[in-house]
C-alpha cells in the first residue's frame, strides 16, 4: 500500500461503520471517553474540512464553537459524513498531499507525511470507537493498521502531552496490530458498551 492509499482505505471502512449506525444509539457511550456516539460523529464532521484542507495545503480553521455543538437531528448526518470522508480521501489520494509542509486547521506548519498519518489514524481509531459502541466489527486493511500503529507509536508521548491520547493501555505481547494501536492511543481493545 502506498501513502496515497492510506486515508482512502481508512475512510472506506469508517464510512461503512457510519452507515451502520442506528440513530437510536446516538447517546451510547464510546471507548473515546470524551464523546458519546453523537459527540464523536459531531467531532468527525467538525474537523473534517480541516483534515481535507490539510491535504490541499490550505489552512481551514474549524467552525466557531465546539466539536460537540453540531446538530445531528436535521438532515442526513450519515450521508454528510460519508461525503466529507470521500472528499478527504480524494484529496489525500494525490501524491502532492504527502509532500512538503501543511497545516492542520491552524497556523503551525507540520510535515505533510506526519499530518497524513494523523488523518489516517483519526479515521481508523474513531472508526473503531464508533464500531465498538454500536456493535459493529469492521475489518481494516492489515497494511493500513501496521502503518497507523507505527505512526501512533512514534508520536504517542506527544499525543498524550497534547491530550489527544489517554494513558497507554497494556496489551498482551504478540497482540494483533489493531490491539496495539488501540492500546497506544489509550483504548482498551476489550472495551464493551
């Protein structure tokens, strides 16, 4: 798998998870302790344009307010999020997205490959959060999971300092890469609602 395939692969799986969410479970807890299902969907919709813009080397600040204030009661949130994920995947499928420097919704420049890894990781980890909360068991491409794990493990301490990751959760030696990824981001792979 090439760099240009990672975000699209993650977006496909996340889109399937989103389409499988029953609106009756929007208030269910997720493994991401900051959000219930509704809040996590809001988070993805809120930050989606910034993740997309980063692939075009554009600074797209998030909307005013917080990432839990969007209203999911009107319109088709699943279609809206699927469309956002498709746009993000398309942008990050271009080789230029992975070259040079870019921004992630703010003025700080970061290497584009680092941001691309963050985008893929966001989609995989929050996809797992939503799947676990809603009783789904999606399958991700093994190369994608290996890549996202390596990216997350390399920046885990910084992620914890920034409040992006919780304390590492120990997983069994020889655990699958997905479990190691979840553990390094502060999630318990055995979490259940």
